[in-house]
């Protein structure tokens, strides 16, 4: 690849944002929203498309192997911090720069009217009976890992049913293919509001109230020792190669900062039952590397991932 000689005119044509997952999930919705708002500052289009596959590695490889000129950006999430250990891409958080918008808390939920009416029902499932099927957005991704924590602490038998993104995992719940789902609060908020889905427990160290719904307890109320693994947080972000021309990176940061502090984005974050982070530069990199360490070692220690974090120089995070 070669860097453009026209970086001083950036952007003089549309920017491609390649989302590493399927349409309809958190990474997709957030990338489309922030990109549309960043256009106003950049004065050019940001064209968002989806390239799912390889646990996000297909999109990451495409972006990295494109010219490092700011015209090809990755729409990602905390899954981007697991590329290396999942064996789908050989770069780590050290190689990227991040623009982190925010994230939504994790939840275990079930279909209204199912045999599981509460989290106590779920963790009281008879181990000798049929295993519970819990859907997630992909093996080795955040929502799978949180369901693994539930399985470890409750000792209930679980079939972790992975899909290519959270949207098809939600569809699987709605269609009755699975007993429950591990996902973000934002990804099921509309179905909680409609009464089709019942949130059972937050996979966080804090409780959460869906609009118009009762307070949903934190998983640490049932398993206090689980707090040692938390937070394992959703991070919805745009990623750029760390060696972009400085003026290009600075223009993207200015546009991101303007967009993420806008009233429009604030309303969107609220609608997604999410918390704002609004980070870029060193603060975003620090958070990404901390979460990369925590998630990477969690998966590797449980033989979920293929590559050792140590081989990439990812130090083990100590809380």
C-alpha cells in the first residue's frame, strides 16, 4: 500500500466504512449513526457497508490491506480486540487507533411466556435435563463469553448457539430456536418494550432499568465472585490504522468529537439503552488495550480461542 500524496485535501472523495458484522447488530447501527453525523464536519460522504465473516477478521484484513490514507475505516466493537486470539487477524490494539462512541450493558433474556420466567428459573435448571440453548453473536465474542461465565458459576448445562451477529441471534430467540439469548440491552430494547422479550439478568456488576420495565438485577447479586471478571464491556467504535498521516487522523478525530457530542447522538445513545464513552486518542487506546487483555486471556484460559495472547505481547490484565 501507499499513502496518498493528497492528504492535505482530505477528504476529497467519499470514505468507506466497512463494518465487521452483519446488518442490524450494535456495531452496524452505531457505525451508521456516527458516520452520518461525521459527514457534516468532514464535508464528504461516509459510505457504510457490511463485510461479516471470520469473527470480524475478513473486514479487518480488508481495511488493513487498503491504502492507509483515511478512506477505508473499520466499523467494529469489542470483537475487534479478539482478532488476534481468535486467529482471524494478526494485528492487536497497539496497531489501531480508536474512536469509541459508547456501549450498552449485557443481558440474558428469554421469550415472553417461556418456561423460564426469571434468572432463578434459569440457574435452577435441572443439570440432568435437556441443556439450555443460549444464542450469541458468535463463538469467542463478548456475548458468548458472558454466557460462559453464567455456565461456569451456575453449573447448568448450556448449549452455546452462535450466529453471525447479534441480529440473527435475536431472531433465533424470537422464533423459539433457543431458550435464551446473551446480547446487549440495546439489541433487545424494542422487544422488551413490546413485551415479546423478558430480560432476566444483567451480565454486569450493576442493575439496569429498561424504559417502562422493572429493574433488572445484576448477575453479581447472585454470584458476587463474578465481579472479578467484570467489566467485560461492549465497545462500539471506528478503527483506523495507527500509521495514518497526522492531519488525516486529526480531521477524523475532530469530526468524531463533534458528532459524538451532538444532541442527535445523545438521543441515539439513550434510545440504545447505552452509556456514552466519547473517547479517541490515548484515552481510547488505553481502554482498548485494557479490554483486549482481559477478553483475550479469558478466552485463552478456557480454550475458546486459538492463539496465546502472550505470543502477541498482550500482557495479562490484573484488576
